[in-house]
C-alpha cells in the first residue's frame, strides 16, 4: 500500500444508507439508536451478566489496590475501607457508561 | 471426561504438553497448538479466499470480504475515521478470539480462550495499547480523561480516583467476560454430556432422561456457537470503544 490514488470508495452500507436517506425511507435518527452501544443484540441475560461483570470488576480492582496499599504502608484497614467505597462507585459508573447515551448526550459525563 | 460416577467438569481445561520432546523443552502446550491452528486457519482462509480476486465472489472470498468489511465498518463506525489505523489490530484480535471460541466447540479441541491467562493477556494488551495511544496522541493532556467536566472542584479528589478505578477495571471486565462465558459454556456441555453417559448406562429407566440430556446438549452446542461469535464481537467492539475514548478523550 505505497500509493493509493483514488479515495477509498464508501462501503456498500454507507451508499445504501445515503440512498435511503435521499428517498426519505428511514426516519431520522433510527440508525443512531441501533448502533448505540455494545449492549445492542444482547439478551436480558447477557445484559445482566455484563452489568454484573462491570460492577464486580471495579470492586475487584479497588480491593486489590486497597489491600496492596495497606500491605505496603502497614495501615491495615484504612485504604481497604476507602477503596471498597470507591470501587463500588466506580462499578456504578461503569454500569452508567454501559447504558448512558454515547457522544454528547445532555446527561453524559464521560 | 466422566470417570466412574463423579463428573470431572474442569478436567477439560487441563494443559498438556504437546509436540513431543521439542514441545516439552519449551513447555509448548495444547493451548499453544490451538493458537497456531487458529492463526494458520485465519491466514489460510484469507489467502485462499482472496486469491481468485473475482468480481462476483465465491464462498470463501465472500467470507473473507465480509469479515474484512464487517471489522472495518466496526472500526470506522466506533472510532471514527482514525479507526482505519487500528483496523489491522482489531481484525487480528477479532479473528484470534473468534477462532479460539469457535474451535473450542469442536470435540477434542482445546479452547484457549477459556483460560484467564490468555484473556487477561489480551485485555492487558488492549488496555496498555489504549493508554499508549492516548498518551501518544494527546501527551499529558490525556490525563484530563480522568477529570470529568462540569463538576465542582471540591468533588474532584473523590471523582478522579473513581474514574481511574473505572479505567483500570476494564482490564478485569474485558478478560473475565470472555473467560467466564467460554468456561461456563464448556462446563455445561461437559456436565450434560456426563449425564448422557451415566444415565444411559443406568438401565432402561435412565434412557429417557439420557435422551433429554442429549437434546439439551444439542441445543447447548448451538448456543455455544452463538456465544462464541457474540463474545468475539463484544471483545472487538469494546476494544474499539476504548480506542475511541483514547482518541477523542471523552
């Protein structure tokens, strides 16, 4: 791939979408909702498993960091307690990211 | 394999040395063999599939083109036009995970994605790469990713650690999701397979439940194929989303 004279032609999907838009076949915004996030196409069980993994993983990381800091500094329960709380909050944040509208929604903070 | 009357559901995940004496000297396991098989299959499919260069593609060429266009579409839709740069990486990752999951559905084949060591290594690579991409593109400004906008300054000492934890937890969630899905599916297959053998050997009364377990296993195999493709897709899409965050910093 040293020289690439022609600009890459848009994919078939893109051209089809443009054609459908010209004809007014798709209501505006219908495509945005479909390609929203990684939960699209998952069953309720799949979504539940994803939410569980997101929450638990944040807690696991926080526990590991808190325990490690305590072990290093010899302040047994302090950092563990702090990081468990932070980890729970981070887990909720992960779940929020999962379901929040991506890209400039008014409530989006990430 | 069911040995005697108890079900050994986890024995299928044991690693063995393979490739004889040469393999033993470098600790080359059955997981490594399957990785090589997966890589060879991907390269072979793409090479053989694209050789005809036909205007109207045949089956293999259609497969190669569909996977190429699908992953390219995923990259450009999720990351933006910078996504083309990451296409080789995403395609390799997707192909490796997909083949690992799919090959595991076949009997006697080892599922290397059912080991946390493999998925954690992949996730570690993804997280390190996204961090590197963010630092490379934005310099130290990358760390503003951990500072949410529009919140009072007084809350920042609380919110920044939460953001950092959320960022690091990607490592665990990405790897555990794939590993748990593959492992749970294979344990279920093993358990119901053992039911078939044990109940089938228990005389006339056991034949009906054995048939039922067999039917469940047939359905589970189909479900496993679905999970295999879905989890590979999810892994690739999440990598794209993380790269998007690193490239656009929000």
